[in-house]
């Protein structure tokens, strides 16, 4: 990895702790002659003008994220496809992905500057909406693509195919297509399995299905998952990583596949995947 001479900083807004942490971080970086590029939310803590999030990584060898998993998900979509490691510091709650604590910030950052850090690569999920035979929108997700009912409390009707194979016609509150990284997010809450990050699989998880025997299904990450929306226009909504999306039209087709893009996460050397599960999910120690 090339030497780190410039880092980007992306921050969650309105976090009291960041008012103290960010100036200390900038002073620490300046003492090591490391330049910085701030996004608009990070710059706002200093009453300065920042950059659009998509432009923060330009010329950087590392991007520091101050926030929770939501901030990381947003940053991952902005940086996707660029080989720039993300150094995610947990200022939020659960923090499955933001594994570096505030206490570990400077020691782990010192390791990163010495090129001694451990990187976990996470493959993203690609999604496109086809309407009347044309692609009208496309997205990349780190966690999941979710189709849910709109404001009216009624089930929606979805037909799912994997490659050329019919899977199921779901009558449910919605359907989750999750990458392995997203298996510990919404899919887990809906009864889906935990998938080890390096497993080449995608998970199809129904949300409150009318047929109680409908269960989550794992398919190869070489598969193309196609979902046909039979709900009336506006009755179903597509959400990417729980943050962006749009209402669906009747007969829209949503195609999901493993993306060519990936995200590189810097992980503490002592923290492995099962350590995270025990810590975050409060699993019993042996």
C-alpha cells in the first residue's frame, strides 16, 4: 500500500463527542504531516466549508469515518469501486461494521500509518430497476436491497426468480435481498441467517410472509435475483441500505446481483468476525 499522505474524514452530524474528537484528530494528523479532506458534515463542526461526500476520497489513501454503521454505509456507497480503505470509528450504537472504538482510534491509526493494519474486503450488491424494458435506476448496496409496502398497511405481492428458476410468489410485508455483510442487519431481524463475510452467497428473506412456511433462502453470489412487483404503483418502495430508494411502479422488475465493486474495511487485529458476534449480540462466553 502506498504511504498515507492525505486522508478523508466523513462524519455523522450532531454528535457531541465529535466536537472534541475531530479537532484532536486534525491536530494528531497535522503533527504527522498528513493532509485532510473533510466532507460537509465534518467541516460543519469547524464552521468551515466541506466537500461533497463523493469527492472526499479524491487523492486520499485512507478515509476515516466518525459515526455509526449508517455513516459507514453512506460512505461505502460514495467510495465504492475505489481501492481506498475505510477506517470506521464507532460513535453510534451497535456498530457491527464500525469496529474501532474511540479509545482505539489513535493507536489503530498509528498502525495504519505504518501499514500494519488488517483489511477485510466486503463485496457489494448491485441493483437495477427495469420498467417497460428499460433500466430506470441503478444502485450499489453494502448491506441490502429491500422491497417493502408503502404507507398503507397491506401486504404486497412479489414474484421472485433466481436465474431462470421460479422461487416463490410472496404475499408479505416485503422482501430483503442481503449481501453477507447485510446478513447481520435487517435480514437478521426478519429471521435470516448470519452469513460469514467471505461466503459467496446472497440471502433472500421475506418480511412477515402470509405463508408461514416461507423461509429465508441462500443462493450463490453468481446468481441473478429478479423480483417482479405486482403491487399497485406507489404501494411498494425500494430501499438501499435503509437510506436511499424510490417508490416502485406496478410490473417493475428489480434485478439484484453481486457487484464488481467492493469496500475495504480496516479491522482491529484482535477483532475477528465471531468476536464481533459475541460482543455485539451478547452471545455467551465459553
